[in-house]
């Protein structure tokens, strides 16, 4: 039937599918949806290897971000804005478990989401393997880490994994990282908001590279 055809085409073209109650669909549109709704992406997703090749061929030093479980669209928008300002070239997201890059995300990014490569992947762990095969180191934050963010080797090609504020980076993904770091804090409050933390890290990377 039509639904199975849609599922098959979605698999072929790497389009994520989410199964929801019919009430959810009814709340999203007044039209006769026949059980299916599609959302057109506001950004063009790129292949990770092609982006790496493009960045390197341009003579640039890779500075990428990977988002693991960041579900607030405003955070993603703010992260994209900091990424563009600080010279990062790409943001890697999973095809599931991340906020949609919709109108609100675009607004929060002040247009930055249209100025940076967005790579959507089926597996973040496989994406880490691709980064490693291309000589790109992976950094992730860890509250108990001994290394401070300003001590990281930002002069090397690198990708920073940012996780969900509550759960952090998933353990299996963190294990694949080359460096663990912490952002030192003056007080004992819980932690920085993920978009603020990302801005701090990216600024350190930019500062380091400017003075390298």
C-alpha cells in the first residue's frame, strides 16, 4: 500500500520516520492527512566525508561539532550561531533523537544554520570512525576530567561532542573520544547550558588557532 511505499522510499533516501498517534497529526494540520505528514527541511544535509574533503581541499583546519541528544531547537540555533562566528565548518547530528531544524531553530541561529554544513548520520559512532580515519581528533566534556578546555590541542583537526544537559554524552560515544576535558567553574552550581558551553569551547578553539 501507499504507507509501505513511503516507508521504503524513506529508507532509500535516508529520511527519518517517526510513528505518532493520529491525534498528534490532527493537531499539526487541519487538512486531510490520510495518516502521513512530511516536513521539508530548511537546510540541505551533507555527506560527512564530502564535507571533510571540501574543508581540507580549501586549506582549512577542520573544526566540527557533534550533537548527541540535544533536543531544544533554541539551543541548536544558538550553537550554530556560535559555530559560524568561531569558524567551525560543520555540525554532525544523528537522524533520530535531535531537535528538528525548523523555523524556530533558524530564527534562534540568526541564519547561521544556512551558513554551516549540516551532516545528518545514521550512527554517531560510525561518524567518529570516519573522523578518525581522516585524522580528526574527537574531544568530549567530562565533569571529572583532569584536562581543562583551554589545554586541549585545538591546533589539530578536531571535532567536539556536545551532549544532552541531563545525561551528557552517551558512554559508548564518550569511550571513542581522544581527549576528555572540563570547563572550570568558579561556583558549585550544576553546569553551563549546552549552547553556552559550546560557545565557550569554540571561542577557546578560535583563540588558540589565532595565536598558534
